[in-house]
C-alpha cells in the first residue's frame, strides 16, 4: 500500500524547509557578488520595482528540490538526466542574472537541455484522444512507408513542451509572488493526478513525489518573494520549470491537465508571441504588455495581481482533475478564447484611458 507520508507530506515539508533555510544564505552571497536587479542600472521595460533586489532565487529553489529528491526519489536514468539539465539551466540562468546574456543564447540552452532529457527517455509516447481511445505517438507511420516514425514525433512534442513550459513560466514572474504561487498550484495538481496511477506505474510515484517537492520549494520561496520581495527568482529558476515539465511528462503523459492548470500564463504567453510577431518584432523582444502589466495599469496592486493568478490557477486545476478528456479540450478552447478576448479588451481599455489622460 502506498504511504502518502513518503510521497506527499514529508517531501513537501522537507523541500519547503530546506528552501526557507537556504534563502538567507543565498541572499548573503548574491549581495556579496552583486547578483542584484538594480532598476537604476538594469534597463528593462518590464521592471516595476523601485529598489535593488537580489536575483538568483533559482539557487535556493534548486537546492531545496535537489536535496529533497535525493532523500525521497530513486535516481534512474531520466531523473539523473533531468537534474543534470536543470543544473545546466541553473548555471546559465545565474550567469544571465549577473550579466544579462542574449535571450537567443538562453533559448538555445533551453532547447539543448530539453533535447538531452528527451534523449535519455523523457518522451511522450501517447496522449489521450479526447474523442476516445489512446493516440500512440511513437507508432505513427510515414505514409506509403512501412516503418514507424521511431519516437520522432513523441520526442519532438516532449522537447517543445519542456521548452514551452520553461519560457512560459519565466514570463510569469512579473509581480512579486506570482510565479512561485502558480508553480506550487500546478505542481500540486500534477502530483494529485500522478497518484491516480501510482499503483500501476512506478514512474507516476516518482512524478507525484517530484511534484510535491517542487510545490514545497515554491511555497518556501514564496515566503521571501511575496510583495515586497526580498529575492527575485531570476532566470535560474528555469531549472525548476524544467523539472515541473518533466514531472508532468512522467505523470502518465496527461498534458491536458498541465495545460489547463497553467492556462492563464500559457495563454498570455501565446498572445504575447503572436502580438510581437504581428507587430514585426522578435518574440524575445521585451515589453510591458503581459496580462499582469495590464492589471497593474488598471490600478491593481502587486499582491492583488498575484492572488488573481493563484485563484484562477487553482480553479482551473480543480476543473482539470474532474473533467473528462473531452471536457478538458473544451475547457482549454474556451479558456484561450476568453483569455485572448480579455487581454485584447484590457489593452484597448488602457489605451483609451491613456489617450484621455493626455488630453
């Protein structure tokens, strides 16, 4: 019989405690080596804080997740590969936190990390067909050729998914406390989902344990990141986003649940990419038009914006756990339509308010 203490409670508490204890030490060294986001020196259109705040929150997050994983998770080939890739992502992120490297270089590193983990076995062999049955991605054949596309499609989708989660969640740290709350809720939902299959599938137990470890570390980080933040996650936190993406893959490939629980930041990310491309700008071009910026522009406080994201993520996560595959597909479609419409409406509203203010 599965002991939930060793899958849910202890991993969650230990990772939370380690992260909380590690942050003050990290703050000392981050300040000492000037890994600090100073709004007077760091020229970025999305900056909203007024005083210097240490970056590099990915360090205590990674330590909390890694140490707890050493205690509670058996390290097979995929888990070893996942933490190696996460460590590379962390190092690249800390370098960016210090020196602000090119976003194109960061993106290539993300792709490299994702490809490495997928080559080590973290692929998506099947997805649930919302209209019934299972679609086996690693058994799809090339037309007129009597050989299967040997895991090419499943590997490609896994790489795209990991890279997308890493970047989408990175965009979701615009206000204090926003990101760790979203990650914690997403991880808890993925963990609960994984437990449904834990009796039949050992990888689901690993996915559940890793998910609750990530949730604990994220909430531990939230203690210091909630407004006014004492530490920012920085780009090094992509290491945790990568591990969350791996956990969602290991949880019996139920990606629809992960898509739905992360629906708001995901839709905002899609809208942002489309908007930048249609404007003739690079998708990596920074601006101040994410959903959280629009809400701030309407007068919401940082705490209110963060709470909005948490509440919506929790609602969508709860729906994801009870809806059928077809219901999840319908919910995702409706979410995209409503979120796109809402973001567009807010942009037009703020533009109109600004035009009236000028005159």
